[in-house]
């Protein structure tokens, strides 16, 4: 395993474990709209290193473990770090924008950052085949599009306790930063770039029309 990837997983696990055992620590660093609007901007990053429980932590870190090597192999460690942290921030920024008037809104987890890495990997290797539920083979680009469409559905219905907004913001970050790093994809793989942009465009249309 790449040492930087191992470091991120270790720091996230340690930070999350501290949050499991210390509620005051957890509340101090979680994403909370009221606190962020009061000036506690560190929460927009620190919340990405907290998790609700071991299942939440393990799922995110396993996803990162499987897809980070693709990004590292194509772009290198530095660009991977930029995508990871940039996607984390984009997830928090979109959450802040969408939920800015919901002062009670809270969120935690590395899902935004991990989704950004996942979307970056799909953009770099759209020919990959992913295992839906670890069983059903699905082309990577269809999985990416379907995942974001499901995130839009989750953002609209709010029937679960999942931070769909952070997932979507992370995907936007991974998509935009990857294209900025490899602009040649715009003309070398134009169709795939357009297809993966469809859910992102749909999100902004729904937001502007007040349907989110």
C-alpha cells in the first residue's frame, strides 16, 4: 500500500476512534451549519475524519483502498492528495450551500473525499467493471452516473441519514480537479466526460429551479 494512502487511512481511523469514545470531541469537530456560520470553518475539513461507527469507517476506507491506487497510478501521489482534500472541501461547501439555512444540520464522514476519488478513478478508467453489491458487474461509468442520480434522489427525499449532498459535492470536486489535471481528456474521451457531467448539470438545474 502507498505510504500516503496508509497515512490517510490511519489518521482517519485514529480520529474516528477518538470520536467514538469522546462525544465532546465528536461534537467539536463534526460538520454543523450553525457552528460553521458562526466562524468554526475547521469543521469543514475535520468532519471528514470522523465517522458514526466502525461500519461507516470501514466502508469508506475500503472504498478508498480500492480506488485510490487507480488515481495514484495515473496522476501520482501529490495529485491524489489534491483530489482527496479538494473533494472533501467541495463536499462540505456544497453541503453548506444547500443547507445554509438549516442551522441544526450535521454531517460527518470521509464520504465526500472518497466519492471524489471514486469519480476521479472512473473518469480515468471508465472501462473498469465494478461489482454492485460485490456481485453484479457494472461498467464504471454507469455506476458513477447511477450513484449521483441516486444521490440527487436522496437529497430531495431526505428519507435516510446519509449525507448525499457531501457525496455529490465530493464527486464534483473529483471530476473538476481531475479534468484540470488532465485536460487532454476533454478531447481524447469527450463522450465519457459529457456522460459523467450529466448528473452534475441536472443537480444545478434542480437547484436553480428550487426542486431540491
